[in-house]
C-alpha cells in the first residue's frame, strides 16, 4: 500500500512539474515569436529604406552629372573669354615692337 501512495505522489509531482514546464515553454515560445516578427518587420523596413536611398542616390548622381555638364560649359566659356584678351594683347605687342619702315637712307 505504501508503494501505491508513493507512486501517486510521484505522478502528482511529475504532472505539476510538466504543467509548469509547459507553461514556461509556451511563454518562452510567445516571446520568441514576437522577436521573430519584429525582426521580420525590421528587415522589411530596411529593404524599403534601402530602395529609397538607392533612388535618392541615383537622383543625386543625375543632378551632379547635369550640373557638371553645365559647369563644364561655364568653365569653357570663361576660358574662351580669358584667351581672347591675351591674344589681342599679344597682337598689340607684336605691332608695337615692329620697326617702322618710314625712314629713308
């Protein structure tokens, strides 16, 4: 009879331990699922933001390329303006240094 009582106590304690372990496991599983959902949300957000950054960078590159072409035209214009006065000044100097052939010997 004593062994039956011990067996009943063992099964009772084992059942309570199993129930507590199961509840703890379910709580842990709930938090793991929440963490995985948050990670999935964050990864979707990262993908979305990366696409937006990619779009912004390509727009910025196009703008810089367009402005660089404009700046190239402007620099070419300034260089052309700078070359003309130098060539005109050099031509004046050549004319001023030529000896005059008006003298009669």
